[in-house]
């Protein structure tokens, strides 16, 4: 067994809005007028060994009703062993979207694929035992209030309270990325430094939409282009720190919690 398996998704996208999900967890969403090629880790979307699912959606660019003639999404999945550097072990799926017919434009393209993963860790996948979010009354209002609570914590400098709020999320990120306790703590300290050094303007649009994931057990607010709803902006540097957070509804606490 590989000591530290690390799954990475390499993709190229052109002229489309697209979403890639692993086990119904969004790993990347972009509205892309040009072209991008990169690799992203997906371990945090794999909570247990066994069969894993990859879903993709290719959508028209924001404001359009049909796919751009050049719309393309191509992805490949790689397995590395990172116990001693990045040692390539295997390549899995190799998907490329079909060409768009200019004479018969489509509003969407989708695909589903599967692969088998073996992981040595256990994530805190508490959402599996959470409530189905469709059963929660007034969820959009409750969700927005939860975001505003986070904004208040950060603006007041209550970082330790915020740290406790995101503890399960950070545990899952650190565990799936094989971070030491010191490396995990450094991640949080960098975030605090940003908040304390210029990232103090809040952007939280009113026209955000709930995006459900994990087969209806998790939810987050997103902007229309797929970006996270909440960000803190450094106006001097013209940069922003987006907080990509998800919530679930534990039966024990009967309220939204970050996961």
C-alpha cells in the first residue's frame, strides 16, 4: 500500500463555465472566457477507501444561453506517493468533452466517471449523519446568518472562536494533505495575518445562491460565477482572500456547522 497516496486532477478548460465534483463535493468551479490549465489536489473530497465518483458540468459562459463553440474541458487523474517527494504511481481517467456543434448549440454537457481510491486516513465526514438540507425550514436565511456570524467574529478579532468553528474543516484539510500540526497551525496564522494586515473590506453580495453538495448533506453560498460568496479584500494590494466554507446540519446541535 502506498504510504501517502495523493490524488491530483489535471485539467484544461476553454471558453466555458464548468464545475468538477468528486463524490458530489465541488473541487473547482470557474467561469472562464479564456483558457486555463492546472492541477488541483482532491484528497479532501475522498473520505474513505473504495469507489469514487467524478462528475463534470460544462455550462455556457455567464450571461449566455448556449455553449461557446470553443467550449472544452479535458481532465486526467493522477495518483502520487508523497511520502518522499512527488512520485507518480498511476494515471486514471482521461476525459475530453466532445466538440460543440456550431449548428446545434447545447445548454450543457455532463459526464460521470468512477475510480477506486485507497487512503490511509479517516476524515471527519460528519455530514453523512447530518440532516437532509431540503428538510430544513428557511435554510437560505439561516445560511446567510451563519456567514454573517463569521464576518462578525473576524471583524472583532475573535480568531480563536473562528478557529474552533472551522476545526473540523481544517482537520480534514490537514489530514488529507498529510500536514503536521505545525504546518496546519501555520496555515491558520497566515490567514490571521491577512485579516490583520489590510484584508479588512468585506465583500458578501446579496445575490448569492445556495449550492448543495455531498448528495444534499452540505451547502455553501456562491456567487453567480461560482466563486465563494464571502471574501475579505485588501484594497491597497487589490487582492482578496476568499473563504470557501461549507455547512452541514448535525442532528445533535440542530443548527448549521462548518465542515
